C-alpha cells in the first residue's frame, strides 16, 4: 500500500511539474518547427491556404511552420492523424467543413470526433461555391432553373467533385429548399467535372473552381451559395437573394490542434493568425484561391464547427443520404 | 504558327538549369538501366516515383520521360555489342546489329542506332507538338460514353498487341480491373473490398502496386536466374558511317519513324511493336532480303528509329486525351496524379508550361543521349560489371523508404511486399504484367465513365452505340478481336513472341 501510495504521489508530482513546464512552454512556444497537416493533396485550395498561412506564421513566430500533406479518405486520414497527435502545439491541422461537419455525418467508421478530439484555434476563410450552368441550358437565373427542373423532374444533372463534398451538400440542400429533383452526377475531383460542364455533357455544376470557366465565357453562373456576392462577379446574386433566405451553409477552412492544447498556445496562435489574415498581401493571395478572409476567435470557431455539424446532419436526414 | 510560340514556351521551361539537370539525370539513369538486362524502364520509373514527389512537377515528368527513352537507347547498345537486348524493344536490333559487330562494324552499328533514334525522336517530338493540341480539341467532344468506349478499345488492343498467350493477357486485364474496384465507390461513397482498412479507402496505392509488380518482382526473379552475365564484348572500331552506309540506312530510318509513330499512337501500342513491324517491312521491300540477319544496316536503322518514334508517340494519347495507352504511360499518369494534376484533355490548355516543357525536353533529351551514348559506349559496357549483390539490396531498400516517404502508411509497405509476390508468380506463370497495370489504371476511369454515361442517359444502354464516336470505337474493338482470331495475324504474332 505504502509503495502504491508513494507511486501515486510521485506520479502526481510529475503531472504537476509537467503542467508547470507546459505553461512555461506556452510562453516560449514555439521552440522548434511546427507541422501544419493538410489532409488533402498538394496543389488544391486548402493546400494553398496552408502555405500562405505557414509563411506568415513562420515570419511572426520565428520558427518554421512546415506544411505536410496527409491526404486520403476525403481528408479523414490527415484529420485523424492530428486528433491522435500530442497536444503540444507542434502538430496542427488545416480543417474544413468537409472534415469536421460533413464526414462526421456520413462516415460511420470515422475514427475521430470532430468536436471532442480537437482544440479550435481560428476560422481562417470562407470558400466560395457557385451554381453554374452550361450556356445551352435554358435558364439564366435560379427561378428559371427551378421552372426547368419542375418540367423535367430528376432529369437535369448537376456535377460535383464527389460524394460528400460541399458542392454535393449545397446541391442537396438546394433541392430540399426549392422542392425540385435534380440528378447528382459525382466526379473524381473538379477537373474532369469541369471538362464535361464546359463541353455540355452535364448541364449543371456546383463547385468553387467553375468561376474560371465563367470568366472564360464557357458557362454561366446562376447563383452564389455563400452569404455575400463574389467580388469578380458583382452581378450574380446569392441564393439568399434568389428567394432562399434560409439557405445558410458554410464552407469554411480553419486551424485546429489536438484536444487539450494549452490555452497559452491557442492564444498565441490565434493572435498570430489574426495578424496574418489582416495582412493585405495575404488577403490578395487568398482571393486568388477563391476564398475570402473570415477570421474568428477560438470560441466562435468552436461554435461554428458544432452548429454546422448539426446542420449538415439535418440535410443528410432530409435528403435521405446514406453512405459509408 | 502557334506551334512555334508554344514550342518556344516549352524550351524556355525545359532549358532551365534545373530541368536540364533532371533531363540529363533521367536520360543517364535510363541508359544505365537500359544497359543492365533485367531491370526495365517500368521498374526504374516505379522506384523513382517517390523521389519525384519532392521535385517540381515539370522536373518530375521530364526526368521520368528521360528514363523511358534513355532505356531504349541503352538497350540497343548491349543488343549490338553482346546480343543481350536490355528491353524487348531492341530484340530485333540484335538480329543484324550483333552480326555487324561480329564483322568488325560495331561502331558503325552503334552510330546507326543512335542517329536513327535521334532522327526518329526529333520527328516524333514535332508530331506530338502538332497532333497533341489537335487531338485535344477533338477530345473536348468526348463525353462519358466516348471515354468508356475508348478505354475498352485501349484494353482490347493491349490484349491484341501483348506478346504471349492472349488468354493469359485477358486474365491479367480482368485481375487489374478487379484490383481497380477496391476503395470507396465514387457514386455512393460506400467502401468496397476495403475490409475495414482505412488505407484502402482511396483504392490500392498505385505506387505500391507498380513498385511491387515491376520493381520488387523483377529483382526476385533475377535472383532466381543464373548469375553469370556476358562480359566479353566485341571491340568497337570506327564510329562513323561511310557514304554508302548512310545511303542504305536513312530511307529505312524514315520508314521506321513513320511505322513506329503510327503504331505508337494506338492504344496499347508503344516501342516494341514498331520495331518488329519495321524490320518486317524492311526485309520485305529490300531487293536483297537475304542480307537481313547477316549484318544489313537497314535492319538496325529501321527498327531503332521505329522503337524511339513509338515510345515518344505513345505520349500523345496520354497528354491530349488523358488516357495512358501502355504501362509506361500509366506510370507517367500516376506521377502526374501524385502532383495533383489529373491527366485530361484540358491538361495542355491549363498547364501549357508542363505540356510544352515536357515535349521540348524530349528533344533536348535526345540530343543528350546522342552525346551520352556515342563517346561513352565503352563506359556503359563496363557498367555490366557492377555486382548485383550490391545493386539489389540497395534498390530494395530505396523502394521501401521511397514508398513510406510518400504515404506514411505501413499498409502500403505490406501491399508492396504482397504485389512483389504477385509479380513473381505472374512471371513464373508467363503472365504479362503490363496489361494488368494498364487495366488497374484504366479500370476505375472506365467504371466511372460507364456509370456516369448510364446516369446521364437515364439507364439507356444504347447510348454507347448511338453516339457516333463511341460507336466507331466499339466497332474498332470488334475489328481488333477479329484480327486476333485471324490465322495469319496469329502466326505473325507468334513469330514476334519467339524472336
């Protein structure tokens, strides 16, 4: 018993010492290179944002912030890696609505809990998503599209970059909101889908990247699914303005760490991230990636994650989406 | 004259010091493995794939392409000097090249092979530059139905043009298609054949499969074979051709280039087919056919031009349609995917720097190979003395480290070992692995397009027959099968297999 007790006491002392060291570490943080995990392949939107952020954080905090791509299974491989990492602030994750609000609703085998297993640090940006149509489609706005879809129920296809992507969910919730039936045509990534949209093989597409096709005059954009209009297309209305005031889906990208991140580290990272996002040069580079800065505090970001997870859960139920 | 401004852009990418360096490295490594029998370009490309992950995309593609055509050059060297073809594509070169070497004209044969290859390479580069973009604009008309039919055609022609038993090739195609179905289903998101292993959700890793089948398996099979290699080589005399040699060699090289390029563009085509066809043509139209096999210079220049033209022309379908036509191109497509670029008809428009940079680098690589090969022939031959007991463990270790560094996945290492074993079994059973690899890459694309076509046609199967382009390709498939059943063709095919 004595021995057991003293072991307990020693253990308690070590824990206390570690906690003290932890807070000391938070003050000096970071003292070694920090890894920002991107759960998607290099070259995409999230990857681009991570690289812009990493550059600014490296400059501000005096230690290299290194981007590491751990893609796979819709982003869950990388997210799970960070969920199980040591909460010391040296392994962070660039998460998205996909990894933290959509996957938890559709993937029963998901190895992490997007709320319990992470410490939110900051929401960084809002990604823009558009409903686009090939020029041959006889609809120039959302109203005409709804009329067209009511005449041809289930026959008008909308391409997305895959099952469970934000575009897919925007499409499904638009179907629910407008009470029409569209045909989901999933692709493997946005590239091949855009080819088919530009050639008219598929009439509609819901994605962020199609804004380039619209600028080239190959397609028309019927609506923006976000709350604001896109600065390059000031004449294109949002879905809210097109008669769906309740349409509130968010496609955000933010920074999180594993659960139990020291408060000091969170505060330091949140401040540095706020400074980074306020930099006009950073904002310009982000606009080129089809996103706009939408910084929020750790508390607000935590709220956003759990609210959106519930909101996407509703869509999954209403649309009868069952997969994985 | 858009071609010229585009080529100018390409050269500006390709001649950057770094890219020249990678082009040179690729050509050098390619020559090296071409000289060493037993290690092919596919194995080498598979082994170097992880390395290219850390290079800029243009450098990665340039280096991998360099390995491919470098291997073709290197393999002719040993074919001529030792009657040991490094690759199947220079099997024909042995016939007359080795005899020329025995006659004391080894230098002439080597120079002929190098110059013919260079000529073919130059022409093929121009062909890609002209036809690539043209095909791209046609490809815009390709919908899901057309893609599906085109890929069926690709697999069937792979079947027709593969050496050996067509039944075995067919079996390997089906095995490849089955392996391609592993992973999350694209239309529903449900997992298929993943057995709950999260690493399999995105499908079986391409690098693990190719490295296992081609890299690991080749090494194991080599260990099994007899270790003594030919070391005595015939002396190299004068390196230059006489006026008479030139006169005999160049028309054959021109014809070889044409035949090689035409067969190279075909789905399932590549370097080997052209060299056999060219040799047969040269022998047939020659006024003195009995000189063939006794040191006829046309028998070297024609096939050598053809294999190089074929190798480069096979880039056309991959770069302009986004469809790899053989296993080497599947490897290139895999490398592009690693860099986040999906091969597609819009590749040339979206990444002109990569498209034209790669094309320009091919020409530069051909110039380099001329320089590497001719003066350094003696050095290459000496390379055959590197002991395999050193080489093989190093290669194995590099494979494992390389694969792990890309995916950080233990499961992928197990897959590597598994597919190494599968590869050995395939070799022992004489089952060709190239069709398997091609089907593994094309399979998921085929399924995706098949289901998408059906989805967009509301389940109407006739869509594949009523769309003209798709129908034409399906008819071509039937013709391929008919060709395979034709007795004359079967004899020619069997002869090529025996050669």
